[in-house]
C-alpha cells in the first residue's frame, strides 16, 4: 500500500505547495535537455532523429529518478517523502486551476489584462478575442489539460509506479515542445506526437466519463454531457483532447469554440465569467472521483492478487 500513501502525499504536496522552483523542477530540466538535443540533432530533420531525441530524453531522466529513489531507500520515511515529491512534479492540479482562475479574475478587472494572461495558455492569437472567446479558451485549456496534467500521469502511476508517471510526463513534454506539423518538427516531432496520442488514448476517455459522473453529482446536465461527448469528441484535431472538452460543454450547456477549428456543444446558455468557476468546480470533483475510484480499485486488486499468490 506504499504506492497509495505516496500518491495521496504527492497530491497533498501539489495542492498545498504547488510547483517546485523552476531551477530544480524536473519538467523544466527535461525541457532544457530536449532543447539541447534539438539544437544538437535537429539539423537532420528526419523521423529517425526524432526517435533518437525521444529515446535519449526518456532514458536519462528515468535513470536519474530511479537512482534517486533507490538511494533514498536507506530510510522508509525519507523514501516516501522523496517519492512523493518526485511524483508531485509529474502532475499539476494547483497550477492548472490557479492559472485558469487568474483569467476569471482578470476578466472581472480588465479584458486587456485577460487577453495577456490567456496568451500564455493558448497558441491562438489573443489580441482580437472578445470576452466570450477568452472564457471559452480558458475553459478549453482547463478541461483539455485535466487528462495530461492530472489523470493520465496518475493512471500510469497506479499501473507502473512512479517511473510510469515520469515516462508519461517526459513524453508529454516532448510532444508539447516538438509535436507540431511545422517544417522544423514535421519529421522529428512525429514520434513524440504519436506516442503522446497513444498514451493519452485511454486516460482521455476515462476522464471524459468521469466528467459525466461529476456532472451527475453536481446536478448539472449529465445526460447532455454524455451526448455531446459522444457526438463532438472527435471534432478536435487531437484524437484525445475533445472528450473532456465536449463533456464539459454538454454538462454546462455551453458551446466551446476555437474559430476555424472546432465547435463543441450547443449554446443553450451564453458564456459568462462565472462559467469558469463552474468549470473549476467540475474539475475538482473529477479529480476527487478519480482518486476515490483509483484507490479503491488498486486496493481491491492488490488484495485479490495477494490472496491468489
């Protein structure tokens, strides 16, 4: 049951303290490693080069984290603490919610300030966005990232342990930096993009269904949440990101739109600033449901396996 203790401790650390300082945050350091490898190898714009970058970026952090965890085993409590801190860096509950909450606060003060803040979270041009566009972008950011910033790394932790979460986070970081269909990355970013799609395939769909459950618990329109998820989830360019976004749009009876790319849901209600708060509440309930179900399933399976052995 050590893994459950570590996971719950990691979640608590993230919620209470947030991210580690950038200079020592593993994901930031992994990003620097990726940049170094890109500068060194990306003159050869081939899929093979991308594969080499992917393999090296996976192997180096995994070896370092494995060694760190192994060295900390001299004391049980030190190991639990180190493991929990390491794991807490693979997901981002507090920072994700805080960054979107800031957009809501900025909208209540000054739309220009909100445009500036949202520009750090989305790739689209933000200077000409209207209030409803900013609200939609904020909700899309939060709901799309529930999977890769919260549930997916924790799912891989339950299955493969802490190194599973590290593996996932490295792949996700590679995709965030290289998974673009631009001349520079069309070839070298192929493996990171495909691997990220593969790793998110099941977690995205699980999280979409958890969103429907959360809508039911909160007495939102859970039937519409399910209907819109099934209908609209595949409208996004990504094979995975649409599930949680569409489920949210259905639950809140709103339409989320990235102009020229996709429209999810039906606008039964207009987008208002307070819609962001409702989305944050929905997200928190999703995380809570996920943790409860995951811990119960892991505990039951562990007991069954131990008795069977």
